[in-house]
């Protein structure tokens, strides 16, 4: 083949005719023709240029192969041999490298052609074109190298990274740190994000990625949260992430790179610290004691709600020294104990509150040194409890014990004297009935004195009730003895005096027992464990079965909750309420006793729904409200505060039996369990007692 020829001039007014050689030259395409039989290759000038031949060179086929890159030579020869096979269809398309025959220059050629076969299926001609694609191949190699470096960067970076392709978020590349966060295997590559992680459906992450793909706006997020599934279990992950669009050569977005840093451990640790600090602050503010922390310079670093209330201060005390805050006189009283604490010893002592507190309080103070791992004191924790009541009680107790000993001795003397007088009177009854009346009068006076003495001892019920039982038993025994001895020798009216005396003694015994019960409830701590109120009420009803049967009471009990508390105390609470409902029965206008109608029901109420006058002893978000309602005599609500006080009665003993302690015990049990109690009523229209216990 020879070189190309220029296009012929076209006649005027006629369209130009196509010139193939001109078109090939314009496209920088060379042509070749392989004489198969003679193994001779014919070239045009462009094709020779591409192979680095001189214009007049004629090169046999085997020599042509020698000018190809060694790595491509066998592949090209195999492709040529196959296209000369009639089974190939005769089409040839191959890319390979050449080394210029004269200049040694490496070129990439793209050759395409066709083989022609005779009737016997033997190739006689093989011709085609050759095009220099070296710049295209080099550009592709650079892109491949860049892509390989990018892929290597994605796969080797310690930061979790993933490449998504298309708006469907096809996972093209994902490294091991990202797979670890996802809890997935490498098999997710090639799947869409929705297919690989269906648990993301409904979560904002997919929408965020699609927004970046649609708008090209990068997305940054700190401590984002996502729920993932790993090994069938849902886990919550917090992460910092960045999503950036990926652009192709023409500036179109084809994908997104998502870089993630797992901050779950940091978030959980911070949440734990925050929760711990919140719990610690709650504990410090809940404890009914003053708690504060001093650093090595005796400066206040933190203090609780009680500190603020007792000293009537805010945050301004932080940073002040103890000496600056409480003043020199109080500091001099405090310093000897404080010095021991800074020396590493725990110290406990009692003192009158400093004047800075502006209230007369006795405090029990404990200093606990705060030690670092090396055993050096880095601060002091101070815990101060108000013991004013205890101090006053100690003083009152001392005075009460002295008075009690005096009263007890006087009572014993009086009983002994009265007993002797009664014995003498019994001997002299036959002689003088007047003397017997005198003795009874004196005995009644003694009984009156005894009742007055007992009233004076009511405030010491818990302590005094034990020792008062003994003289009461003696009174009952001696009166029983007198009643037995005088049964046949005195009139019935005289025996009535003795019976009244016995009745008064028994009443006082019941009162002392109720006081003892009240004292036990007041001083004991409720043992908290789950208690079924259904079971508690059944026990109370069983204890009151005789009264229920006698009165014919109709009692309806709804399902009651399970609460944390002391079963014995809760049993006492509901037994007292039910006993009152049975006792205070109403009389109809016709004079008939109305059958008691009693109901117990429960529901849960929010703390915000409680009346402002109700102050439960323990704060809770919700409370169980248990209502005990009856159709009894009721009361006027102006006496609501009075009915829960010890010895406060709205009716005389002749109307209804009792000591006036029952509802006081009920209120104390409710307080011990962190709750509150109130009641609503109208005179003659029954009463409803509302017990609130923490849910």
C-alpha cells in the first residue's frame, strides 16, 4: 500500500465526493494489509509511522511481531491466528504495545480489521486499520492508578470509610472499621445500603445520604445515633460522620464517600458519668443532712441543698475558706477536729451550729479524709446531721426519768397505802358502813390521781409504758381480790365501784399498749420489700371477721397493687382504717343501725396531680392512691388535721370505744412508707380516707 492521496477538486456546483484516504489521514488512522499466503504486510505511511518504520520499509509478519512489546507478542499472534480461522468469523479487534523499529518509542495501538476467506475456507487476505491510543491508555492508566490509590486509602485507613454509588447507595467499597461498626461481613459489597442494612429503614441516615447525592451539599454530624442489627441483636451506635459527594469527569455526582468515627464508647462513658453525677447530686440533695467538700486549702468546692438551706446561701460560698465563711470564733472551735482530718483520720464530734447558720442547731459532724492512690489527703468530705431534737430529747429524757422515778415511787406508796387502807376498811366494814364509804371515796380519789398521773406520762409513752404495766397489774389483782372477798358482804352498788375501777385500769392498759404500738411505729424503720396489698387487706379482714359478722358489713375490695414496704405495718394501717369504718356506724332516723357499706379501690396518680396541701415524705413521679370509703357517721372537715393527732377524739368514750391513737398510727405508717394520707367527709354522710404510696 502507498501513502494517502489528497482529495480531488470537486467540480463547481457539485457536492464533494467522499475521499476515504483523506478521512483516514484526518483521523490519524493508518491502514494495513496482510498477504496471508506470502506472510507479507503492506502499510500506509501512517501505519509505518505508528510502528516506527521507515517509509520504504517492507516488513514480513514475523518481524512485525518482533517490534511488539514482549508481554503482548504472544497474545497478538494468538489473536491473528484465530482471526485467520474461519470459525472466528473473521473479525479482529486488539490493543497492544509496539516498540518503534527506528526510535524505540513505546506506543499503544488499537487495531481492527477483517479476514477474507476463499471457498475452501482459507484466509487469503487480512486488512484493517491501526490507531494510536497511547494518550487514552495513559490517561486510563493514570485513572486506574489514582483509583487504586484511592481504593487502597479507603481500605487501609483506620477511619471507618465506605463508598456508595448511585442514588440507591450501592456499596462499592467498605473497609474493615466500617464493617465492624455495621456488624456486617464483606459480602455486603455490591448490595444497596437498604438491602445490606434494612434496619436503617425509617431512620434519618438514608435520607441524609440521598440529600447529599441530590444537592451536592456535604453533610457533617457530631454524635449522630443509629440503631443497627448485629448477630440478630439490635445495638445503638453513636458516631461523628462526614458525607461528601463524588464527581465524575464531567462534573456529575456519581457517588458519596462516608467517613465515620465511632464515638459510642465516649458517649456511653459521658452518659454514665453524667448519670453518676446526677445520682450523686440527687443522693446528696435527698439525704436530710448537710454535705460539703473541702479541698487542701480548706476551700468549699461543692455542697448540697441542705447546706444552702441551713446557711441561706447560693453558689457564692464556693471558693471561700472555712475561716472566711463561718467566722473566727466558730473556726477556732472547728480547727482542732479539722486538723485531725487533714492528718488522715476520720473524726466525729458534736457542736452547736456557728452563728453564721442563724439558727439554734446541734450538729453531729463527721470529717472523712479523701485520699489519692498514693495515700495523700487531697480533700475532706464533711457530713453534718441536725441532732437538735435528740439533744432536747436527751435533756427531756433525763428530766422525765427523774420525774418518772419520783412518780413511780409515789404511785407505789399510794398503792401500798391504799391497799393497807382497803384491808383495814375490809376488816372494819362489819363495824361501820360509813368507814367503808370513806374508803371507797379515798380509793376513787386514788384512781383519779392515777389517771392524772398517767396523763402526765403520755408524752413518755414508749419508755414509761413498760414500767407502768406492773402497777396496773397490781391494781387489777388487788381489786379482783377485794371483789372476791367482798362479793358476799357488800351491796351491788359497792361492787360497781370496784368494777368501774377495774374498767378504768383496763382502759389505761389498752392506752399504754396503743402508745407502745405508736412508739414502735414511730421509731422503727419500714423493711422495704414487695408487699401485695390484696394479701394485706385479706389478713386485716380476717382479723376483723367477728366485727364484720356482727355488723353485717358489706365490703367490696377492688384489685389492689403491690408496693414496697413493711407487711406488718401496712397490715396495721388497713386494719385500723377498716376497724374505724366498722365502728363508727350511723343510726337512721328510725333508730336502726345502718349496715356498714365499705369499699376499697386503687388507681395510679401522677405527682403533679396531687393537691398542694399533700406533702408525701418521699418524692416519686407516680403514687398508688388507695381509697377506703364508708357510709358511717362521717365528720366535719374542719377537724381533718385533728383526727390524725394522738389522743384526739371527735366523740366521747361513751359513744364509741377507742384510745384516739389508731389514726395517728395510720398516718405514721404512711409517712414511714414515703406517702401521705388525707380524708374527705361530711357529717352523717360517711368518710373516704385517701392513702398515697409511692408507685
